[in-house]
C-alpha cells in the first residue's frame, strides 16, 4: 500500500535504516552525536561521531565509531566499534562496545539486565547511541569488557581519569 | 541542511511530515506507525500484553525471541489477534493525511480558499451548482450563493441571472447523467457527478488521488469487479491445493530437508538449497502467508511468492555487502570467545604495548623533564 516499489528493491533492514537515518537528520540527537551510513550503496555500515560528555574525563574528545548492522536488523542488534579503541571499562581493547542494549535477544546469562536495557526490534540507532553516551559518563564495572581497565577504574580512579584525558589529548593531536 | 535531497533518502518514498507547529498531528502520525518497521501498520495485530505491531513484523520478531519487543513480556504466537479497528484507523488516516497536510500549510501557501474563487466565478459556478442540484432546491442554492458574495445589488443581479439561466436551461438539468463531469462545489476539482457526495464526505481529497479510483468510472469499477471475480475464483480453485488457512510451523529440528521441500512444493515455492536455506525460506513464507491472513487488503499468492523471492535476493545482497559473519560471531557468547581466541595475539600485543607504555610513562614521570612529551608520543 505504501511505496511498494521502493520496498521491493530494498531489504527490510535497509529500509528500516533509511527511516532511522531520515529521522536522525530531521530531528538530531543533541549536538553531541552525529551518525550516518559510510557509503551510499551500503546502508549496513554506519559511522558515528560522539563528543565526550561534559563533566567526564572524555570531555573535549571526539570519538569515531563504526556501526555494523546484520542483514536481519532490527531483529538482531548491530555492533559498535570505537576506532581507534577507547579506554573504558565497557569497551573491549579492540574497540567493541559491550553494553546490554546491544546484546542479542535471548541470552541474559547474568539475569541482571532489565527489560528496557535489552535489545529488541523497537530499539534503534538513536536509543543505542544515547545509551552509549550515558555509558561514557557512568561506566558499569559489573559487566566490564576490559578487565584491566575495570580494575583501574575501581581501584585508582584518578589514574584512570588521567589516562583517559591523555588518550583524548592524543586523539586530538592526531 | 536539506536532507530530503540526500541520494540515500531519495529511494524512500516518504510522505512529507507535518509542520513542527502541529506537534499533536505529528504525534497522531507517529501513533499509526509500527515500532518494528517504523512504517504505517500493515495488517496490524495485538499481542497478549496489548502492544500492536504489523502482523509480519511481530511474527518475525517472535521467531528470534518470544517476548514483546516493547515491554519484554513473554508472548506466544498463539496470542496474536487481528486488530481490525486499528487497521481501519490506519487506512482512514492514510486517506486523510494528504488533506490534513494541505490544511496544515501556512495560509498563503494554501490553494485559494473556496470563498474568493467563488465570488470571482459567482456567475458560472452559480449556474453549475444550480444545475447540479435537483430543480426544486435550485432557487435556494442560487440565492444562497448570491448572498454570500459582495454587495447586495451585486448579489441581487447574480441571483437574477442565475434564476434566469436555470429557467432557460431547464432541459439541461434533466439531461445530465451521473457519469457527466462537474466541479466539486468546495474545491473545484472536476469529477463525475456521482462521486461528488463521497468526495465531499471524505473532506475533498486532492484531485490527484481521484483519477485512480474514478478516472474512468465504469471501467474502473469493471476492472475491480473482474479482479474480485478472478481472485475469488483463484482462491476457490486454489483451495484444492493451497488452503487459505494459517500454516502451522513444522518442527524444524525434526524435519528432514525432504519434509521441508514437500511443504515448500505444496505452496509452489522453489525447493533448491540446503536445509538452512530451505528452513529460512519456509520460515519467511509462513510469516508472509500467515500475516497475509491478518489484513483486509490481502495480496495474491503469486504476489507473496514474488515478495519472498525478492526478500531472499535482497538479503543475499546485504549479506555480501555486510559483515554478517563477524556480526554474528560477536553476537553470541561462544562466537565472542572464538573471536577473542583468534585475535588473542593482537590483544596480547596491544596489552603489552599498554603495559610498556605505562612503564615508560612511569619512567618518564620519575625522570620528569621532557617526560610528558614522551608519554604523549607513545601510541
């Protein structure tokens, strides 16, 4: 009924991502985040730029991340990878973000995640990026990804903050 | 920046959004949208927790997890119920949306309001209106239109003329048949007389939409009638092989590829590929087929088959483009472990680098002096 032609040429995932991109550009997520597809012919790969939230060690930094979507999106979540990797308790040393909203549906081995925090098809790029912003401000060391960093964050906060600031400065210098 | 011209979005045949000064209309617009596909509901259904989605959307979501995508409540496919009221609402909303968008435009952009065009063309339109109405009320409508325009003398004159013309053209009135065309008294769009009442009742949708249903009235109806007959026959004929009844899902774990092929051929679907391919094809077909039973605008079986083929090929294209494997790997706990073991050397290298960097930094701090510079240069 609605645009059957366009729908026929593109997969559900691509179409849904187009919608999300349209909504993000029409109604931007604050000034601190921008996101969009890397190339025109592949909607399944996006790049996001995130400004470090104010009042955190990440303040002043601009971090690039790659979003890779599965072909059955939105049934399954996408992955988000900071490139270059970011020092954070919930980010793997290779840059992959470990956050409950990006965990695939089905398994919740630790049973600590509440409904609103899990991935479901009603979530999207917008809600995930907002979660990542709050993750930057408040690391969750109970489900850490980078164990060394978790320890550092727990035991020696000033050193953690110093290293993050240093990394931010490095990023800006490059 | 004007994103509507972006090449990526040009493929999206999006209806224009409501202007931002009407948040309530935007909200209404959003409420007609399925939260999974973000498009207006197609064959809306409600599940046990009360949330509604497109039939196809929630069916495919339940394949992945047996929970409501909105509230995470446990849901079974058996609780899916067709929501006819919502479907009616979405249909009505889609129909009236263009009109509302039009009305929501700033006044100067709107097409000239009927009053002004009316007084300008009071003579001619007066006649036409008089012709349209039954002879008895012609006089009344003529004077009504006259009194609305300009000064009393003018209206008197217009009135006289109208009445005269009606008298002269009395034969005309009788000769008009319902297939003759006439302008709508409100929006001046030309259309067959018989369709004017319905057109006005619908709030004068723009004439662009009209030709579709009324372009050639007789023919259009004929076509629709024949279609009905054909599809009815088609369904009747097909019931021998394909029952228009919900398909029950087979137990995929226990089915052999031959079992799956048998079901697929029952619905005249391709039976090529290995078991996972057959399974995903059948799963998708069951979703398409079952959700097609949840709408009052069902597609034909051949259209459904085309949709299935198209979705299969578009998914394949996406798979080639995307990095599905990596995504899938990272998505599961085991996959993540595997990925980690593969990349272990790299992790190890990075870790060593960090430790070394820390050490060097400590040395630098102890040495102070140009230590700071040194620390920044590492990486």
